[in-house]
């Protein structure tokens, strides 16, 4: 496993780790959605949720070690794959932010 990696099979004390599916619009003029996979680490008494975004040619696992910057149990953490990255990327194209906003 990668350093700090949270997978649905991994146990994190006091947290629930689950796979989530995100459905962003294909672009701002489309009602068509894309499927994006994510990992959510949830704590029962968390104050907020932090969304971590990976860089180009990376995926949701490449930056999860950054979870260590946040007080465990105080924040939920969501790591996800941008379009054309990670799982479920077939047929998708990265637009370097233009369509990733939506």
C-alpha cells in the first residue's frame, strides 16, 4: 500500500473509509455526467470535510499522505480522481481546468 493510502479495505481507527462515486457534468453546457471515483474518510464528530485534489497525471492515491496534515478525527477527507485520471478514465480527456470546474 502507498504511504498514507486510504482504501475501502483499510481500517482507520475511529473512521469509516468508503468508496464514493462523484458525477460531475461533462462540461458547463452539458447535462451529461461523468463517473469519478473517490475515497471518503469519515469521522463521526468531524467539524468539516477537506477535499484534496491531485495534480496532472496523478490519481486519488498520490496525495493522500497529506491527510496527516489535518488533526485526525477533526476533519473528514475526500480524495477523488479528476477526469481522465485514475479509475474509470477511458474515453475521457483532461482539459486542464476548463471543464474540470463542473
